[in-house]
C-alpha cells in the first residue's frame, strides 16, 4: 500500500504475483547443479531497500511462507530467513547516508549470503542436508551468486515499478540504454 497517498500500489501487487509465478515456473528450469534462483528473495530484498513496502518484515514473512509452501523445505524456514535478512538489510540501508545502486547491491549480496547460510543450517538441523561443507560449496555459495546476478538486473526494474509515488529514491539508479 502506498502510505503517502493511502492508495494501493498495483505495480507492487503485480510484481509480487510475477515473483511467485517466476519462482514456480522459471526457477526449476534455471537450476544449475543444485543451485536454483530465489525470485521471491530477490523481490523482497529489492522492494525493501526501495521503500516499496511500509512493513518489509510482513512482506518477507508472507513471501517466505509462499516459498515454503511451493518448495520442498520445512514450512517456515524461508520465512524465518527472509525476516532476519530483511530486518538487517532494512536497518543497515536506512542508517546509511548513501542510497546508491552499488551500496544497495552490496547489502543485497550480503543478505543473500545470510539467507542461504541460515536456510542451509535449518536444512542440516532438520536432516535434509549432507554436511555443511558440501552444502556450502554446492548450494549456499552458488545460490548466493545466482541470486546476486538476478538482483543486479531486477533491482533497477523493481525500483522503477514499485517505489512509492512521490519518492525521490530512484534518482541514483543507473539506467541502461
């Protein structure tokens, strides 16, 4: 919801639906080894840093639960990971005086690493993994890199589409073309 004018941000709703559809349809087809992109995490972190959600932790919880319900992991695991990463990323980005694209990408990459490390730890604790070393090499680092590459392309698009109306935070986003 666009808190500035009290209107619904339809672009944000469409972006949420698109992220879910991409996660269901496209992500399994883009698997490289055991690394699969997480379009939901990409959307949640990009939208959080652009200020598209008045309550980013609620967005992270709902989108994480959706990921858990369409995935094969334990229900609540990705929701927990997204909540932790979103809260940290939001606090760090809000307290920095630099809202450039590069700063946002560094925060997003570190957030993806946190998400994948927490998710890997939860999977190991629930008995779904082989070992931490194998998970780190075959899943955690490749998934972090995969999500970072997708976020580098998605961040400017999401910023233009879902930033609140009247926001000046889109001034520092590089435009290709």
